[in-house]
């Protein structure tokens, strides 16, 4: 969840530049992945991080790179041997890949061990609280806080499509939340996730994050942090570790997104395609977890939505990122820039780390569908806001699906 700066006003939305909500307005990221974390870039004067991340654990060094992608790595000047030996921790200007088709994410087997997962930080900056109550567009009164409720374990039974998204940034290991969604090209066998754009790309001040991996039903038994000390990988990741082999976010997020404030928030979404670290026995992610949510790109306007349920693994105090939580509330409207789509907003006490978690609405047919994801909220918690999905989001989704349609 990206926090709002105290100085933020409604007028500080995206700039006057507007991108048409078509497929041309989205950014497709192919194959491998370098990855970092949600919104913690160490921005220098030129807007490009130069810090070197420190990381606990480096995996077993077994890097898996499909033959057709090795040439792309070479084109970026990346030495494969150096990469697997820790060069991925360097975040100088040359290594901070930014453009839509620059996403690369080689699998480093064993990198995400239990200690590294447990120690991953939330991507918040820790700025002061601030309410948005401007008069541009349509903004409803700030909702009353809704206390997040712990999801009953095992999560595989009660919330099978939810999980944690891990990645590396200039400031170290980071974490978001994500949701397994259906793939129209592979009915019943999806390998696609939905999350926030700021969980895969730093926005206008940076580029793609590295070592992006998804753990469905993380800590499935709902054990406490103390109980997880010394836990095996099978205990924290009982359904495996799934690495991103493609990621896509909106061009609006790449051009306008920021680590704090509301810039780009109306387009703060991303779709990821994953592959199992250990092969997966031929089963897809959807088959492995037992389900995937449809995505509704034509959800009803706020006044017609009775209730939305947001899920995530909040990691900032008073939470520790080890347990899955949910908030349920009737949404209100939040307008950051009247030229951008109005966002959904709900009362919720979840904090950073819940970013990217799915927002689900049950339609008139009684079936649940994903309609948004956690994007922004005040650091002291109390409410969350997420983009209302439309043509741009559908373009992102369809492009990832089509990329793997023949595979």
C-alpha cells in the first residue's frame, strides 16, 4: 500500500498528459524478470536509484534461463554468471531496467527461503497520515475504519486464491499481496496473478523490480511469527514458489506512478504470469491451489456496489506480515484527478504489505469476481483505495493471456 504524503492535495494527481485507454496505453513486459519492490526506491537527483540492496540469503545459485531469453540478457549487458553470483543486488543506473519490454526475471532456485520471506519488508515510506477530501471529481466522505479480520486457517480452504508476492528493491527484500485470476486462454489451468503496479515497477522514478515470486497460501496454517522461527520451506510455502516469467502494468503507471501520493493510482494494477520454481509436476497454478477468480472489467458504479472484500497480508505495525486478513465494507468514491477514473475506497485497518491484494465483489449471480486491488491508503491506516478496472486494465490482462495462449 502506498501512503499519502501530508502535502498531497487533490490537485496533485497525474499530470495533464493523458493516454488513451486502449491496448496502446498498456505496457507489455516479456519473459525473464529483474525485480524490486513496491515503492521503496532510493530516489536520487536524477530520479534513478544507485543504492546496493542488502539481502539475507542468496539461494543455491541455480539460475534457470530459457535459451530464447539468454540473448535478451546479453543485449542488456547482463552477465549471467555474475547475476547468479549476486550481481542482481546492484541497483546502479545501468541495471535499473525501466521500459515496458525490459522486464526480465531469471529463476534463482532457493533464493526465497523461509527466513528471507519472513524478513521481507512492506513497501511503505512511513510518512504521516493524511485524508483526501478534495472537491475535484467525485469524492465521498472519508469512511469509518473497519477492523481487519484474520482469515481462518488453513488459507487453502478459506482463501485459496490469495498469496504473498516477494521481490527485491534497492532497499532490500519487499512484499506485497496478489490473487490468482482466471486465464481466458487456459480455462481451468491459469498461471496468472493480479496485483498492484507498484508491486512490480517503481513508476516514473525507476524501473522493474527483481526476483519477483509468488507464494500461494503463504503460512497456510496461520502460525505466529514465533512459531515460524526455524520453519521449513514446505511450512511457509506448501504449494510452492512460483516465479514471474512475464509482467505487465499500465503505461500510465510507468509514466506517472510515485512511491507516495496519488500519482498514477487510478492505473495502479498489474498482471503477472508465473512458472513453478521446481517444475510443479505439470500442474498449473490454478490447479495447484484449486481455483482462480474471474476479473470484472465492467463492475457496477460505486452506488450500486453493496459490499467489497479486500484481502492481504499487512506487514506494517501493528501487523507482522505473517497472517492473511480481510476487510469488508460498502465502498465510497475517491477522485484524485478528475481526468482519471474515480477509485473505490473502503474503511480498512490493513497496512503496507496488503498492497496488490484483491478486492472481490459478489455479483447478482452470487459469484465472486475481482474488481480492484489495494493501491493507496494513509500510513496510520483506516481506509484503502483501489482502481476501478476498465479498458486499460482489460488491455493489460488480455495481453498477458494472449502472450501464453499457444503454450
